[in-house]
C-alpha cells in the first residue's frame, strides 16, 4: 500500500473487507476488530511494517515466532484464519466461523490447506499478508489453488513445535514481491536463531537484490512418480515455456555438466558452463525422485524403528543425495505444485494433492508456489520453485522475477462480495507471549 495511507485506514479497510466478504468465503475463525484498530492508532510509524494488516494461521497463530516478529516490525494482526476441522484424514480444507472455507474462484471447490483461510484471505484482498505453516504442502497447495504466492522456508530455519521436523514456517502474500518484507522482518533481526539463520540474514543484506537472468533451471513435470491431471500439467508446462521465452529461466538437463556452486547464479558469465538449454516438452534426462509417500507417513507417525523406519531413512537419504547433486549444478527446480486441480468439498478421493510437495518437507528444501494460470473450468494452478537448503532469499528473488511472466491474465477475479454485508462480531485477540513459538 502507498506509504502515505494512514495506519488506521489500512487496518480499517482490511476489517471492512473482512466484514463484507467473510460470511461468504469463511476464511476467518476470529476477527479482532477493536484490538486491531487500537494497535493501528498507537503503532510506531518508524517501523518497517507500520500499520500493515495481516492474518495469522489458526487459533495458535498469534503465538507463532513469525507473528511475534511481524508485530515487532509494526504490522497489525486482524484475525486468525481457518484451518481444517476434525473428522477427515485429508487436510486440504478449512472450517471458518461461518462454515466451510470456499475457494475464492470456485465456491464448489476447496481452497486447499491446511493454511486454507490464510490463502483465501489474501486472494480475496482481505489482508495483503498471512502466516502459514507447511508440513506436507500446507502453504504451497492453498497458494496454488487460490492463485497467490506461498513460501515454505527451509526446515529448521525458524522455530517450530513440530517434533518430526517436517513442518516449517511460511507466508502467503498477493505476490512474491510483497512477501519480501515478511522474510526481511522475520529473518533480518539482530538476535539470530542459529547458524543457518545468521547465514541467511547475511545473504539478505549483503547479496545482490536480484538474481541474474536467465536463471538455470531443471523442469520436472512429475518428479518421476506422480500421476498428473493432463490439463494441470499443460498449464504448468505453458508457464515454464513463457518463462523461457521471457528470458527468466534457461532450462538445462539435470545430468549435464554444470556449475560447481549455486552461488554462481549471480555471475552471468558462468552460465556458459551449463549444458545446452532443453525444451520442457522434450527433456532427454528427466529429474526423478523416489516416491516419498511411505517415508513421509512413517516420519510423521514418529516410529522409525523396524523395517518401515529403515525404508524411510533409505528413501530420504537417496532423495537428499539426488537433490544435493542437482542443486550443486543448478540453482532452481521447477515442478507443478499439485498433480490435480482443487477438489470438491466432499474430499480428494484417492488422489494425493501432496504428491509433489511433501518430498521437500522430508528434504528440508525451501519451496514456493507462484500462479501459473487456470484450467478451462476456472481453477487456479501453481508452479512450484524449489532451491537448495538455506537459499530462501535467492528463491524469493527468483520467484519475484518469475511471477511477472509465468501466468497469463486471470480469466476472472476472485469471488465478489454479497451486496448486503453482514456485521461480524468481534473477539479479543490472545496476547502474544514473550518467548517465540511457531504454529
């Protein structure tokens, strides 16, 4: 938003939009009207995010590490967003205070999850930014299905209560460019969380602000095991072709001779060392991983003893080996976010919406979703960008460059509001603790 917009106006506009839209979209569990307005009136205008409204994921989101840092930077929490309710094994839906959370482009479809309400709130313009957490695709999937930007940070970079190590903090924003302040404020702090945090903070302030184009990239339509909806696959393939045509990426074969370090991305002269560009429809050496389904399920279950634990460790080690080898040569991997389009509210059936995302929760790589386009029936599709562990800042820069060209103009806008807005009750926001935690 423009700098000269008063703090209270930004928050007031956000709350008014929530009042108008949420009865239909069901994105919020709670709205903290009075507390948000009071905070907006007293926020220090010198802070980097002074008066910027944001939403937090789920009932515990206000106590997360990310929320604490955003508040310290002057941002104003306006409410908590919908997450899945009880009764289903699948998590690609949300339950708001007004009912089931609906996809802002297709009300008969889910928005994805588990950061369902956060994605819808951003897509519908209720907030410019919302926190999320991602243990199998819970940021990237709703971002893809709601046509917004979503980032899963490197596992272990930020504090997380998830003892399995699969979940990491994330953010949903209207664009990758608008997510930059989130990463800057959450990571760019004097009391670094650990050595990885220190290194990324240093990169954020000392590395060039943008990557050199074209970015060498490998495209994998299915990672070797996922069964993709042909139309979803075609939307993603077309997005990759647009990135190549625009000079944003330069496709390379995963087995070709390449750069020794991903940091050479910043040196355009080093690009000549890479193998010849490859057409996305005719890759001679497709990049493949082992199907992580059983390994992810075993790790999530917490019992790594016995044969299942051994197999999970083997799959994880082999996929880590393949990914480390890839990112030693090439800084970017491109895939669809999901193999399927948004499913109905009755459930996904036998499909795994997480088929292309949870591999990177096991490996710990940062991954992002940017809009890639729409299917013929009006469902948003996401393009997944994956980078080396710890390369969160570079990944965000690559996403900023890519999002300008990946998707064609949207065929329709998100779901409009009803003509008669419904007055929403307000609730008191819980107090954020002094000790940082994460959702």
